[in-house]
C-alpha cells in the first residue's frame, strides 16, 4: 500500500557531504514516524536516525552532530543530510516508515565514502 524509494546515494570523499531522500507513495495512510537505517559491508543493519510526525528527532551516537534528519509532510518525503562523512559511514542506507498498523521499507541506496 505504501512504496518507499530512496535516492541521493553515491561516492563521496571523506569530509564531504551527501543528502539522501526518501519519497513515499501509493497510499493515503498516515505515517507516524520515518527513520533511516544502514548496513555496512559484512555487518548487521543498524538504526541511524528517526523523526516523528511532530518533527521530534533522534540519532545514533555514531552520527550525532554530523547527520540531520527532516521531513516534508506535504511532499511525503524524509531527508538525511550527511556532513563530515567518514569511511565508516559506507553502507547501504534504507528508508523506514511506520503507520499504526504497518511497517514499510525501501530497497536501499549505496553510500561510499572513499578517497
């Protein structure tokens, strides 16, 4: 009922910046929270950041002070602004959305931080 499509991934130099977007479509269901997860090569998927419908945000310690999550309810889109990127930020980044009854996932977008 809800489809999530991530975009904005790519190759960036250490210390650089990148902005990810996730657009929700296909349903008029109300989404309560939206989050970003990531999965580095050979590691488990981990939670990165989340934002509530009211705009309250939370971050993993590993990205606190460097990443900013935001949402545009009118456009049904959530963003992840990533600054001061490090090689350890290299991962597939996934968008997550929660309604009262369901959980939705995007297919992911690759972020590579390398010289």
